[in-house]
């Protein structure tokens, strides 16, 4: 959160100076460095459903960033290579249907244990230029992962976007019988295409946002 705060204020003002530097220092005195959110990833029959869990306690007033929230419910059908996403932006919900995200992966020899599974590291690029790091396990033979991350020869149990200061990490994997209707595309929201969503984002803040602000919002909402 500290890094996101500095990055956001730098985009707004060209640098965290003056009143913004004071706000950063005050925030650091009263808030933890990391914000932790929970979600579930349900999977069966080569389909996945990523669902954020609403926090029991609402966030404290103060600094917030789209990158530090879980904005998306994501259904992925790996058989048809399609996905359906519900994106919650500025108190509005949008439904987007698209092909699964194409990620350029390079698998490495580095390994680590996550939630009781041996995982291998892969480095990737999304949105052409955003560097990501993922760890996947072949013990779960499904090419899925949290949010819209996929495309490796096993389930992704950890993925990090270093430059955006966010990580998804599996803490527990539980086997269970999944009723067929449980994994289904979400439907609640206004149906839009990618161009319409981008235009909505550009219109936030009355359309007065600077390019640097828009770039930050676009990464958060489209990542």
C-alpha cells in the first residue's frame, strides 16, 4: 500500500511532495504496509470461477487504489478458450465476454512449495509490457489460475505483478464435489465490449484525469 500510494500521488502531481508527502507519512503511521484480501477459485471440468470474498470489515477511510481492490469475478472455460468477467468500477458492474487472455510465458527451473504443492516458476508478459511471475503445479492438471491468469501446464498457485505491487497466493487447496451449476458465467451487470469499458474509465473523475492517472486506472481495471 505504501508503494501504491507513492505511485498514485506521483501520477497525480509529478511527485509525492508537499501535502501529499505529509499524507503518505500520516498513512504509514496508522496503517499496515500490506492490505490482505481473500477470494476463492473453484474449478472442475476444465472450467474455473474466481470469486472475491467481501471483507467482513469495510476498509478504513483514507487512501485507496483500484490496484489494491479485488474488482473482478472471472469465469473461464478452457475447453472453448473463452472467459466472462464481471468488473466492478465506480459502483457500476460491467459484464465482458472475450477469449482467454494470451500470456507469453517462459518456464524456469526455480521451484517452491505453495499450499503443500511443489510449484515451478514461469515469467510472463501481459498487456504487451507488464512483467509477471507465476508458480504453477502439474499436480493439479488444469491450465487455470486466479483472476484471468492461465496458460501454464498446471494450476497457478501464485502470481505476482512486481511493478504494480500485487500478489495472488493460494493458502489452501481443498478437494470436494462441485455441483454443475456452481461453475457458471456471472451475469449481473451491463454488457460491454473492451472499447466501451475503456471509454468509461477515461470518463471517470468527470473526464478530467491526467494521462498518468488514466494509465494507472487502465492497468488496475484491465489487468
